[in-house]
C-alpha cells in the first residue's frame, strides 16, 4: 500500500459559521464507533457545555475531553496570563499527540490562540508537520492562519449564510450549547 | 418567555465541503448528552457507514438511525424507482416529525432528492413551515434549494478550501467513512 494513502490527516475547520467544533465532535463520534480513541483539548472556556460533556462521559473509555480554558475567556486583557494558559494547553496537546494513545486529537479553538499570538504559529506548524504518521489532528476556530492552511490536508470553511440570533431567536439548549 | 425564543429551528448544512452530515451527527451527539431523542433518516445509501451505525447503537435508547436509501444510489437512471424511494423516505420523515418523540430529526441528504426533483420542494417547504414548534429539523446535502434556505433559521455552507483526495490521499477509515 502506498504510504501516502496511510497518512493521518491534518484537518482544519474554520470560518465564521456554525459547525466547526460540532463537525469535529461528529468526527469523534464516527471514530468512536470504530472503537478508536479520541482526545479533544479545549483552548477556550465555554466552547463546550454540559451536553457534550455528558455525551462524552457515555463514551468515557475511548473519549477523553480536556477543558483547559477554564478560568479564562480571552476577554481578560491580561495578555501575559492568557499566553501562559494557551502555552500550557499547547504543551498538553503536544503530549497527547506524541502519546500514541489516540487515533484523533482535536485542538478545539486553537486557531483563536494563534490569532491572538498567544502561540507561535511556526512552533505549531513545525510540530504538526512531524506528528505521528497515523494520527489525525483536527484544528478548529475561525481565522485559521495561512501557515496552518498550508500544512493542512483537509480544510473546510464553515460559512454563515443565515443565523437565527440575528432575527432575535435565543440560543437553543441541545443545539447551540 | 417570548414564544419566538422557544422555537425549534430549521437548520440547513449545505455546500460542497466536508462536514454537512458530520456536523449534524455532532449536533445529535450534543443533544443525546441532554438525553434528548434524535432521529436521523438517510435519503442516500452510503452517506453513512459502519462507524456511525456502531456509535449510534451505543446510544440506542435515544438515537434512532434509519437508512432508507438502501438498494439505490442515485445512479440507477431509473427515475421512477428513485422518485418512489425518495417519496417513501419523505413519508417516513413526516411521520417522525409529527410523532412528538424527538427533539431533533435529521433529514440526511434530502437536498439531493430535492435537487433531482424526486421530491417537490413546495411540499417539503409547506410541511416544514408547520412542523411542531419545539422540534429542530436539520436538512443536509449540497445545493440546498432557495425555497429551503428561505424557510430555514440557520444555514451554514461548508465550503471546500483544500481536500486530500485531490492530492492522491485515499479516504480514511474513521474520518471519511
């Protein structure tokens, strides 16, 4: 078999629309169906909620969900602290990526950390280029930097065509959070 | 509470990119975390695979997955038979939507059936406009007709920016199927 065909993918879900994290969650769900192990690391507090956490628990043997953004929301204006949290989260991601335990590692909302320069895009790019061959890595968040798109295999832009919040409908439990 | 705020949404995942069905699956996963009941009806054979089916079984109490496209792939050129299957599938969707059993009903790849005129878009539009108020309905598939976008609350276009198949990488188990 061609080596290229066995390559684990670098997948990016970006854009201003819904479905970036949700599609990653769907991919996780799909992989769990094959009894693959999946790890999702959350860079930002509040990007997931109890719905996902409860669902994840039902898959607890193979689905590891790590909310690292706890305690900070990117609104603190404390750049030093935010950078520290983002970098600590990235250190954990690297550990998970190198662990050999997972089929998929999701770096949820990492694009935001890159966007704010809390992480060095070249560090992330160079590390991901040398990731274990069989592992799929999914990066989510709007404004994926060009350097990340450059090294990615599969990039999807989720584009907002119509959004209910704009016409005054509130967020829906089980849909939006 | 404002009635408008309690409204179940009509959600459309369209576009040529990945993640339309996968995001619906992620939304299902999210809702199942809240112990909501979810039904997904599949209009096209092969749009889901064993991964999803196995994962779905683990949620069997609350997740109903109905593959209706079995035995036909939209390539038969037998328009009469395809129309019959699509319409039978739509009848089932209507039944599920009206049943009151679910929080979310996913009409997977229905946009394809509409695109080929196997279903009448005005029938679908008029029915969905009168759907039970609390129910969320998700329609997936590329080329969502303007009539469906018109009645939808939330429309996301999944746009392909970069795709590995184009550079010769084969579909990945647990990622693509």
